[in-house]
């Protein structure tokens, strides 16, 4: 089934039509939503902003903010505020992870133990093949056992695994947050890196990449760049630990970021249903802060009816 999903995603990615040099995607949304992270000059999370502090500009035109959900500060750990969270784990079990898979398995299980209560958790583990299962919270022990049982073998289909996850996440109305454990190499995907990035740009998921690169050899620089690009496309982060102890600090950082995300939404003033990419800039009026969010989205697409 996973292979069939990958084939379908490859067809969908390549079935986008082109007008000149502009790619047009057959899909989209009316309410444009963004998860936004704001930090100060020292990198500390800023969680006390209000709706009035934000401005959204789409293709140079100011937009009217119609949905706003504030960030959760350190003193607010209300789990109901995270009820719409849909966590996902992407676990690389390919042969290139042989020396790091034990660390990746242990790291993934520890992270699962720290996650707030959620409706479900998606696990995608991959080598040459991609395997995906969505677990309700009550089946958490089954997912842990599955992670523990995985052995390093086969080639690496990272981009296909991303595509399979994003296909499932597209049907979820809440906040999909994906954590990737991988060395960033890809040796067998049908999707190209560019196609994977296009799918990420069209999604509303936030991706955090844990890059395990200690044994990547000469491919380390390129693998690091690929994981950084994957995360930054979604407004997330790529982190590169050297030990399990360092990972513990990263987990705290990711969980704080999840709680500290602002959720913004608006209906575009551009009503054209042309499926084109639209550049979006999220601005904050407070000086000295840095905003991290997706850079845009694909507009809805409705084919024109032929004239009679």
C-alpha cells in the first residue's frame, strides 16, 4: 500500500500543469493558515504578542487577519490548547543509518514520552520501502514496540516517505507537526528533492529535522543542507545533535516551539482560483524580533468551464 501511495504522489507531483514558467497546482484552500514562531535577538521565544502586533502581506498587498490563536507561554501548559495537535515521526531505518539507528530509536521513543496528549500520532518508518501507520493515543505501546523492532537495512527513500506523510496530513484539520530522524541522504526515492519541497510548500505541516550526521562521511554537507531546506520551507528547524544528552535539550526546544506557535488565518483578497504560488510575509510590529513561518502557499484551483 505504501508503494501505491508513493506512485500516486509521484503522479500528483508531476501532474501539476505549467503556464510559462509558473507551476499551477490543482488544489488549495480558502482560509490561509500559518503557524508562526517569533524570537527575540537572543533567540528566546516571544509569547506575549497580540493580534494587533501582526500584519500579513500577500504578493505586496496587506491582508485582513481573521483568525488568531495566541502562543502558550511557559506558565501556561493547558493541554486542551494543544488538542488539535497531530504529531508525526519520520524514522529512517535504511542501511546508511546502521551506526545511528540505535540512537534514533531511543531518541524517538523518548520524544514520544514527552509529547502532550493528542488525538493520534503518525509513524512513518522507511528504507527502500515506506511504511506508515496512524496510532490513536491508546495504542502508544504498540508504536513503541514497532520502533524498537526496526533494523537498519536497504536503501533510503526519504523524499517518498515525506510525500506519504504529507498525503495523510493533508486530510487532518488540526496542526500537523513532523519530527524527522535521518542522516538526510536519499538513494531510492521516486520523488525528486524539488518535488518533495513543492509538496512541503503546499502543505500546512511544520517540520523539525533531527539530523544524525556523525557517520555521513563526504555526504555530510549536502545532507545537512537538504534537511535544513526541508525544515525551513515549513517554518520549522533542523537540529544536529552529537549525543543523546544533547538531544534532550533539543526536545525541550521543539516542545517549547510547538507551544509558542501563533496560529494566524486570513482569506486572501485575491479571489482568483488559479492555483498559483503566492508569496506571503508575516510581519510583527515589535522591533528587534525575528519571525519564522512559511513563505507562501498555493492558491485554490478551479478549472474554467469551456464556453458553449
